[in-house]
């Protein structure tokens, strides 16, 4: 697979992943029954597998890896934080207030991951102000 295609797949999955997550977040806040629909539960796993698969392909191609290159280490750790916050936001959180806070933090974490990706710097967007 050519590198630009993998990057395209990766970035498309990034877009779909955050859109779907935000939509599910709204449904969680509204107690919408669609949140429990089978497709809505399965689709994120398919998208996230493609996102991770393309990430591995890209990393191998540019010969940069988590725990070797700082920006990819930061990206992977932030991804785990995002997943954890997502689990709290979409169900595990005991109250709606906790789920809402987790939802907002998850979206901010996602933005941070994107900023790490575009700067290749573990500080991401913060690297504009912090050297
Ligand atoms: C939610 C998780 C992730 C998001 C939101 C994300 C986002 C992005 C974005 C927006 C780009 C394009 C950057 C650009 O060309 O300006 C990118 C590229 C890339 N991502 Fe991810 N990514 C995620 C997970 C990962 C993971 C887990 C890895 C590897 C461990 C990874 C490895 C890469 C690599 C190697 C590139 C190519 C960088 C380049 O061509 O210079 N990504 N990612």
C-alpha cells in the first residue's frame, strides 16, 4: 500500500472516529436509545482498528516508533487516555456530570493527539508557547 493512501485512510478514520464519538456523546447526554444500537456499538471498533492498522503501517514506513520517538510515545499514551475517558464518558461514569466532564476531556485529548501528529512534537500545540 502506498504511503499517501495509508495516510489518507489514517486521517479519514481520525475524522470519522471523532465525529462518531461526539455524536455518541450527545446521545449519551440525551439518553438517546440509538446509543445502545448494535451498529453504533460495533462501528467504532471497525473504525478504530483501521485507524490503528494504518498508524502501524505509517510508523513502519517512516521508521519511527513509540518508545523510541517521543512524539509517537506521547501519541500512544494520549490515545490510551482518550480511550479511558471515552469509556467513562459513554457509560462507566456514575453521574451525567462525570460523563460530561469525561466527554469534554476526551475531545480535548483527541485535539492534543492531532496537534502532536501535525507538529511531530510531544508537546503538540503547546510547543508554540513552551520550548
Ligand atoms: C486517536 C488517535 C490518533 C489520531 C487522532 C491521529 C492523528 C493523525 C493525524 C491528523 C495525522 C496526519 C498528520 C499530518 O500529516 O499533518 C497522523 C499521522 C500519523 N500518525 Fe496518527 N493519529 C492517531 C493515532 C496514531 C498512533 C497510535 C500512531 C502510532 C503509534 C500514529 C502514527 C502516525 C504516523 C506515523 C503518522 C504519519 C506522520 C507523517 O507522515 O509525518 N497515529 N495521525
